[in-house]
């Protein structure tokens, strides 16, 4: 579904979301706002080849320099969430359960270009949580170097890989076995039965709300495996479907003012003290 004409008001957006949600009462719905309609659903790590080449080094470098900040993180996924919070490129894409949060990010900048709210829809039973085995499999890909990930993808792309016998063969592949080693670092009793299809997926994950920003934004994530780009309306190996609502650029600033009146603003969505201090100063300048 794509609304043909860009919406021009907060009321119109709310009405559109309410209408589209009628057929999705048993589904999980997530929202993401793009200030430019041309933006793609691509996690930051995949936006530069140099980042893709050094994903495993970047994450370890940050943790090694600030180990205490990661002390309470129980899994690689938790570490990725924290690294994302600090601004490190990761294979996570920020989403929200709150449609108004998505609308805010579609309107808060680039006032000379139309924005877009992307709506991700999936069965509630398909929503993954922070402790999911599938989440562990995808998150721990970040600890492998790029040649290893290519080897895993090559094995996963085998047309016979979905057969049970091939799943067993897939799991004794040296690089897959190394991935299992990383997973067992957080789940010692993890069984070596990774389904290669899972590694070629994009999954929606509900995280632990250990960060004020995640709580304030009613946050969730899309976690990407060996697939780098998800485009609304195009098929790929996932249980997600996408729709979009465009936002007219001439209405962005007015919508931001209306959202502020409802308590959706930069200082409420980024509640760290330095961000709130800047917003207070801005309002009185």
C-alpha cells in the first residue's frame, strides 16, 4: 500500500494510519521516518564498503575502549544496540511502535524535500525478542570478517540448503561453525542447527529497554543478516511486508509544531541531558 498523494497534516496522517491498521489488528506494526523519500531501508554498516569490511573490528574496538559501558549487556545484540546508541554503524535499523515517532523523523529536517513514513507489518507471532536464537545468529554475524560472511552466504545460497540433510551439512561448514562458536559465547547450549534461510533474513526485534532513548521512542529494530537492502513493495527473504506514506515537504514544519504540542519533540525523543539542555536553550533563544 502506498498513499498516492503526500499527506499535508497530522490529522490526515493519523486518519490514514488508523485506516490501514484496521486489517492488521493481530499484527505487529513498526514505523520509521525518512526526512528524504529517496532514502532506502539500509542499516548504516552497509552504507560504506570500508564499514562493511571492518564491521568486526569497529565493534570490538569500541567495546575494548569502553568496556564498562557494555558490562550489563548480555548478548551481541545488546552490544549492537548500545553501539548504535553511541553512533557506531551497525546492522540494526531503528524503528518505533509509535506512528507519531516515525512521522516526527519524516518531518524534522530537509524541509525542501518530501519525507516518508515506512510501515513494517508482520504477524505478532513472528516478532523476535532480544533473547531469540535467530537474533543471536544474525547479531553474531557482526563478529565475523567480511570474507567469512561471504563464505557463509555462499553456503546459505545453495539451492539445496533448505533440505534437512543440507542444514546439517551447512552447520559443519568451517565459517558457519565459527559463527556457532560466537553464539555459544552467549548461549553455551546452542545447538548447531542454523537454518541458512534465517541468515538471509531481516527480522523485527523487540529489545530490552535498557536505554532511555529506546523507551522514549518506543523503539524496536530491524536486524539484518546477509541481506543488505529491504525495499518497500519488493520481495525478499523475510516475513515482513512494507507500505509507505509520503509527507508533503511544505507541511513538515507545521506538522513538527503540532507534534510538539502532543509531546513528541526532539527533547522527549532524545532524553539525554545534553540534548534536553540544547533544546531548552533553543526555545529561549
